C-alpha cells in the first residue's frame, strides 16, 4: 500500500509538472500586501436575517479591513439579493452565497462568525444553534423573549466557550464610556440609584397586543417562507405588514417598550453598577393607567435601586441612563451630551453626534478583537442575559400590575405561581431550545 501510494503521488506530481513550470500569479491583496489583511488574519462572516438594523451593523463590519462576508441566509428573497449585492460590490466579486435555511450556512466550515439580526423571536434559538455549529455570534437586541431563553443563552456560551456580543452598542459609545468612568471614579460618592429609560409610552406601549392582523394570501415560499419567518412563534395568518416591520408591538413577536429600550438602558445600568452577574430582587410597577408615564421600581440584594421609567429625563437624546451617588449624578443619551451635578464637572465628557454615532462600529471592532483573542467582549452572553432577565421580570410585574419578589440565583419568583408561569413560553414545533 505504501508503494502504491508513493507511485500515485509521483504520478500526480509528474502530471502537474508542466503547470508548475508556468508563472503563478497571486494577487498582492490575497497575500496581505498593499494594505490588505492576509487571509489567515481575516474573520469570515455569515449573516442571518439582515434587515434594516442589520444592514447598518453590516456596514460597520464592511468598514473593518479584516472581515470578509461570505454568505447571507434569510427567509425573504429580496433581502438575500440585497445583502449579496452589497457584499459582492464591497469585494468586487460574485462570491457571497445565498441560503434560505440556517443549517446550510451553519454547515460552512469556512465561516468563523455570524451576524444575527432577525426579529426578536429568533434571536436566542439562532444564537444557540450558531454556537453549537462552532461559530461566534454578534446578535442584535433584544437577545431573548423570556427569562428561560436568557439563561439558556448564557449557559450555552459559557459551556461551549464561544464568543458572543449582544448588539447593545452603547457600551462602546464614547459618551457612555465617559459617563461610566465618572460614575466608577468615586467622584459621585457611593452609587445608590440607577435610572433606565424605557420606550416612551406614546411610541412604545409597555404592553403588547395579542390581536392578529387580517390574513392575506401567502406569497410563494421562495419569495417569503412564512412558516420559517414565524419560527418558534405561534402560527397566525400571513400579513405583509408583519414582514415590513409591524411585528413589533405584538406579544408573540416582541417584548414591548420595556424590553425594546431596556435592552439598551437597563444594560447600561447593570454595567455601571457592576451588576452584570445578577438581577434585582424586587419589582414594583407604577403608573398603570393608559397614556400616563409609567415606572418600575427595582431593588438589588446589595441595596442598589434601579428605576425603569419612560419620562422625566433631561432631553439629551434617546436611550437615557442616569447614575446617582451620594455626592452627585451623571446622565447621558444618544446626542453625545453628558450632564453632571455641579460638583462633578462635565468638561470633556460630551462628544459630537458623529462620535456618539460611532458606537456600533466600535462595538463591532470589540467583537472582532475578541474573536481573535478569545476573550469575552463588553456585551457578553452573561451580561446580556442578566440585563434581559431584569427587563423580562419588570415586564411581568407590569403585566400583573403588582409588586413581585425575585430570586436571581434561581431565576424564579418567590411564592408567586402566576409570575413563574410567565418565565417561559411554549415554542411551536419543531423548534425548541
């Protein structure tokens, strides 16, 4: 067998000899010259469900010289074609593959990481499936639909050792970092209260609807695969408005204003408070009447207070968060402006709107660096899970309209069977965690 193998190898070598004698042209960019990144140092990327928000994040990936987008998977053909066109234009080729089922993308051994930007109902399932396929994940927020999904997300990434970055990009926003550094410096005194902006009630109702839009004829599967669009959510008739973004506000697809904005702002409060590994022990809703400002008052085991509210901030842009200590406060939002109490100078803390808008690109860079180094990024799976558990528990308290007690070590409500039934949701077959 050894001689036969040797003979075969020599025969192949002789057959290829004429080609070996010819000049071999390899583009300098493929070798990493001319300012390009060598293939061995590139992060190869696939996309799952890239719509409006996902396209913005994808552009941040395109801006990084050490990324190459190889494939897009979506249940909508128009989005597959759009993302392929963007990728092919970016790289000057026709190489971006299109898939309609995620298993085809997961089977690609040459893909290192996946950008997930589907609707909320798919985020946890696709993140876990991608990790099991041996790939790292950048997933848009909200990252989960329930407390149970949040815990499954954190546990899976810890067990498998994959890199996960939630799309809570403000952790890498310059003005938010400046506010964080001030709060953690001790200049505000001992921190005691964190304020997170929830979606303004007139735009993002805290309670979601259980209604259905009227049914319409389903398009061909190759145009929109409606069954896969629904995924684990309960079945309902097709309506084109769902796939155009109107799925928000419906219970089966969306966590409401508390989760929509809280996935950003509660996350920031957890970060600055050093609370990325826990959740509050009490949740008390206020302002339950329709069309009135609402608040959920939360308390952590260490005494830290978290106030989730939709009104009363300083008008610094969307997604405010505020930190109060015994000697002062700091508050910031998406405009880039940072406001502080008189004893803590805000000089040098504010940034321009353009700098504030760079948060997504900085967040993407953080993710890519972690893919290479194997360290955990700022918005890792545990941090995302705990912030989302806080939002889910707050939403449960709001739905029940009463104060509830929570055990963050067990992810259960204390002596409250009704609240505990709301920690998870059934998934439509065949989908499951």
